[in-house]
C-alpha cells in the first residue's frame, strides 16, 4: 500500500488487518465512543505548533509522528483500549 513509516506493530499492517482491527474509522464512530464515555485514546499526530495548538479534538494527546518514539510512553499499557490517530493528511 506504500506505507513507509509504520512502527510498533511488529507483524505489520497486513497482520493488523487480518486480526480484525480497524483500518480507518469515521468521525461518527469516534463521537460515539466519546458520547458513551468508552475508554479510548485519541492522538493528534500533526505537528504540535501550529496545527495542534490551533485546534484539536478536546482531550486528544499531541504526539507528532516525528516524536512518536520519544512520547509513546504516555499511551496506556492496556492494549484493549483503542488508540485513534488522526492527522491533517497531505495538506
């Protein structure tokens, strides 16, 4: 698929998908999690300045993709808690 910056999931994207994990979710899904107060961690992977500072989903953690290795320790240890990453795409 052309992904070159894939980290952490040791067996890679195909195994992630085969395991039944979500590949992408839409805003209504995220809103539903937040409305139901279900455990989930939302991560804004855009640069902290200016993108995150200018506006982000309330409660989202700022972990820019170029600082992920350094900041990944702030993520929950419980692997059952969904992690939802978002970015600004190629804009």
